[in-house]
């Protein structure tokens, strides 16, 4: 058995199309039709899934016979056992009701279907549920401005394994993923080709709209690109993708990690977000420049789009507390006179807030007039919370006509000194979690975008920072033990 021999799927090629077709039917069906489709697929069990405040999936496995209970009443959870649900051990049951449009048969385990859930307590929508909160913000934007938010994520991740000393290393069974500039490297990708094909095949059977994958900038790092959809389902896709990749990686003797910065000398992993707002009724994209407006910033974007960006830039420091949700995330966005770069020469991560043309040194990149890319989110982001605060900041921008200043065109922002960046009005992103949390704590607009989740989030993140600050690292000991 060779180093890259894998456990092959028992699913026949004819079954692949059947799964994809049935999953498409489910997305457009009544609950009775969904139930009959699942029975026809020989599904025996359902994973009722929601996320905690960190974006980590939580599930219960129930038999298919409980389908109607899951849709109408929900699976019961002890909310006090889950991070950030605003509950204690005395609280009433947290009921996870499945969204019938999200049922998906798992291609790698066909007797199981997965469904996203919305959370209820005593029959009422539970406001600490990240998915419920995103729906609240979408409804608020539709009611206030007539818009909705669409998007798609580009999650990066590493395949890793452990060495004989218990340290992680990139998964590299043939020892060929060794290029110092490995992005798009054929040899680095060829040993993971079966893994990536499984990811794309299975993801598309689940309706993800994956259209490409590649070897990323670090050894053992990969990126997947998703198609556009509405904000809720875009968030569902990212969560389900992270669940799927972890399962598939195990077949190949690897661990799929979305840790933001697992290796000091390599680039970190992001979840770049491409987004636009659209008419909530017609679906017409509101970002392209209409014929009645002049091209204000030279990007082919409407004033609505520019104001939306203005709101994002104004609130970017508070947003960073959500887009980079834990201590390790800030290893990606360090800045200073001596900016860290990876072995390939670039970090690919913004540390200052800017916007402009099709230029990957920007925080908000405009590849064309149809969309904007946010390059800041960590791969560990809770997508429901991120898109909720994106809406909050963008609405503030539209309401108050926030001018983001001149777009930066055709310049490598990384070549600017810190002083030059500040003179151009670029805001430095928070350089650690506590700095970001303090920015969030003082930003009423972004806190409003989180509802009651905001106070819970701030409390938990301050506790995380406190626990971290009590920890003495080997770096500190090595540097300080005999310094004096």
C-alpha cells in the first residue's frame, strides 16, 4: 500500500448524480416532499445541526422517523452546556428546529442527512442563536432599505499530521510539497488531488456550488471557492464545508485544520468573503454603477456600494473582533515597521484598512463592479456573526452617506511605511484580541448587529484573553530567562 493509498468510497458513480438531484429537490420542497425524498434516498438518520457562539457545529443524531418532530418542535439541547447561548443549567430546553430547505444527504455516508437548525426556547425564537440573529439583520435591512445581502466564502485550510514528537506538520506523505513558493504548485497538489476531488464532488452534491480548488501559498494549504447565494445559506455552506473537510481528510490520514496561523513561517488561513447587496424583492444587484450616476470613485460602483464600504471601513476595528475571533487569528494580521512575511514573501493578509481596485493588498478589493471582496476574515470566523455585523456597518454607511475617501488604485499597499499608510487615512486593524474586543465594546452600531450576543461574546473573549495572559510561552522563557 503506497503512502497515498486511500480508503475509496463505496458510492457508485450512478449514485452521485442521484444524491445531487435529490438534494436539489429538497431545497425547493415542502416538508412532506422532503420526508419522502429522504426515505427514497434510504436515509436512516438525521444530524440536526446549529453553531455555538464560536461557529463550532453542534449536533444531535436522530432517526428519520423523528423528521416531523425536528421540523415542528425541534431536538432538545441543554443550552448551558454550549458556548454563548445565554443559558445556565436552570434554563429551559434549547430546541433546534431543522430548516427544511437545508436537508442534505451526506455523500460520504449516504444513510445520514444533515440539516441546519434555528433555535427556539418555549416556542419563541432564541436571540442568542447566530443563525436567528443573521435572519433578524437581513429582515431589518429589507425593511429599512429594501436590500438583502448575498455572498460566498473562499475558505483556506491546512492538511496536517503529527510527527513522532507530537508536533504538527503539513500533511506531505511523499515529501514533495516543499517548494518555497508553493502556490498553485502541481507536485504539491497532485498528492492531494483525490482529497480535493472528493471535496468538490461531495460539496457540489450538497449544493455548495464549488467551482475551483487550488494549492495555496503555504505547504499543505488549500483553498476552495464557493458560488454565490443568500447570506444565511452562504454561512450554512461554510459551516458544512468545514464539517465535511474534516471527515474526508481522515480518509487520507490527515487532519483538516482551520486554525488561522498554525505555522510561524507560513501564511495563515483566511475565509475571504465576496459579497454585494441586492434588491430584496427583484434580486437586482445594487453595486454596479447605474446609468444615472457618475463614477464617483473610479471603480464602476454605485454610490450605495461606496457608502456601504464607507460603513465597513468606519467600523472595521470592531468588526475585526468578529472576523478574527480568537487569539491565534491576530498572528495573521500583525503589522509594524518590520512586517512579518511568509516563506513565499507575502502575508496575503491586510493589516491596514483600505479599499480600491482589483489588488490583493487591499482589505476591500473590487475585482469588478458586481462585488467586493473582504480579505480580512480568519478561516475560524463564525460566518453568521460576520455577515450580521457586515449588514449593521453597511446600513450605517448608507444611512449616513459615509464617504470612505479616495480609492487606492494600482499601488502595493504593503510597500508603504506605517507612517505613509496613516497619512493616507488607513486605519490599523487591532493587533490582538483584547484590542479588538475593546473596539467592539465601544461600537454601538456593531453591538446592535449582534443583539444580546454582543455582551456574551465580549464576556467570553475577555475570559479567553485572561486565560491566555496567564500562560507562559517557551518563546518568553527562551528570550528572558538569562536576559539580566
